[in-house]
């Protein structure tokens, strides 16, 4: 069960993020189908885990959250673009996302491709132009470079590609780890690394937080694999069993459900201990609670 303090933190930071996100989206108006599609795709009740990870890390490092808000919005735009394209008929062919029609079902397939493209490219406008009054040039360049790296062939796109190529095939655990660590893990690692760049964290602190991000990134995807079997449409916002329909390898399909749950718990416990040992309970309580949240989430 989530603590009242963590619930309050999650609610306040999510509200802060949503208000700032809407300000940016309200600047977009034409072409209508693109601006409306961008709003539809990103304002649909996402968990906002990536922005929260960025904010929580900045809090841990004693940095004003306003220094990270444009980067947080950009990350959520990149995440949303990936979901819009993932749902397309050529990829996962999903009709629902978070309980509502997917973007291509709402606006059309060609339009959804362009909506996803617009989300991705606008993210880099935010990272550059909108950060100019907030961050030094060298930090902006580092953030853009890291974002491009983790979003592209050496990150999310690389993981998605191997995921597609692995459908209807029996793959080994190392290939599955590659898929998860790149397709999902890189964009969960990115907000923590961006926070470290903004805060000018030293190498030791940065490496500790990167290790934490890698542990929760794997745990997040293992939990997704579990929910695809044990969840319900109401909980996960789309039909369950989509991985099985597409003949995708998952942790439960390779290792079984019991072993998958052990891996999930083991990674979460290691992540929590890492924060506790290096930052203490009081200072690290939000990141520790976030790890618990990832393990126990229902969607």
C-alpha cells in the first residue's frame, strides 16, 4: 500500500506537470488534426512515471523542479509518440490505449503516423529552445545528446526493432533482456540521467542513480509482462494477452510466472537498498516509494 506522503507527493507533482504540459500544448493550434491528435495522445491519463522520476531525482539532489519541467514534458512527448506508433496496425495493431481508442483509430492511420512524428520533433524544440532561459548551453547539449541516444537505434528504437524481429520466434533470455533494457529501460533511465546533468551530480552519485534506474527499468517491464497475463482491461486499459496474440517472448513465457515475480521483487529490493544505503531513508524516501509503486502497480 502506498504511504499517504508518497500519494501526496505523486498527486502534487502530477498536477504540477499536467498544468505545465497543458501550457505547452495550448501553444499548438494548426494543423487542427495534428494539434488535437497530440493533445489526445498525451492527455489521456498516463502514469507520468518519467516526469515523476525526473522530479524525484531533482528533489533528492536539492534542485528546483522548474529547471527540469521542459525536459520532463519533452520526455513524455517522446514516450507518447512511441505508444502512438506502437499501436499502429504495422506494429502491435492495438485498438485501445489506457481505456480509450488508440490514436490511429480516432484520427486515422496516416494522421497517427504524423501525430507521432510531431510529438517526437516537438520534444526536441522543448529541450532546446524552451530550456534556453532555464539551463546553461552545455547542459542543454548534453541533455539533447543523451535523449537522442536513448530514443534512437542505441535505445528505444533498437529495442523495438529486435522486439518485432523476435515475434513468432523462440529467443533466449539475453535477447529478451536487450529488448527490455532498450525498448523500455532507456526511457526510464533517461529522466534520472537528465536530473543528474541538471544538478551537476558527481560521478559516484550519478553511477548510483543510474544503477537504480536500470534495476527499476527491468522491474517495470517484467511487471508489464505479468500484467499482460494477470491484469484486466479495466486495469491496464487494453485487452489482456496481447503479447501472447503477437507470439512475443516475455519473462513469464521464458521463465514462468513464479520466477518472473521473483525477478521483479529481487530487482525492486536491490533498487530500494541502493537508495537507502547511499542516501538514507529520509532523503531517499520518494525514490524508495517509487520502486514499491512500480512493483505493486495495477496498470
